C-alpha cells in the first residue's frame, strides 16, 4: 500500500480524522445545544425572580417559560439550517475550484 493510499490517523491508530468542516459542524452543534439547555433549564430555574416584571398581562417568568423557550428553540433550528446551507455552499465552491485546478494540471 502506498503512502498516499493510507488514511490519516488520529495518532493512536484509531482511524481517519474527520475533515475540518465536520469539526466545525460539531462545534456549532455543541454551542447551539448549550444555548438550548441554558434556555430550557436556566429560565425556569430563575422564574420566581422574573415574576416581578410583566409583559402585558403576564409575568415575564411565565411568558419566558411558556413561550420564550419555544421561540428560542425555533430560532436555533432556523439558524442551524442557515449555517448548514452556508457551509454546504462553501464546500461546493471549494470542491469546484479544486476540480478546475486539477483539470488544468492534467
């Protein structure tokens, strides 16, 4: 087997390393899950302190727990879809540039 045919390993011989964009995607997922966790569990934890403020006829704590967490979750999903589309467009553009350079080299 030639040197070029061997997959890269993680240094301990556990297989191929994931491409850099996959690591970027994992980082984005981690940040968004942390945000969702903070909103889903943090807001109800402080709901009593938030009852002092009102938004219309409802206390702010009630509104954030009942509606705000859902709106933040929807925002996270929309942002994730936008980011993935952006990453995929960049990957396609980079792949097409690489193929053009390879054709010129032939």
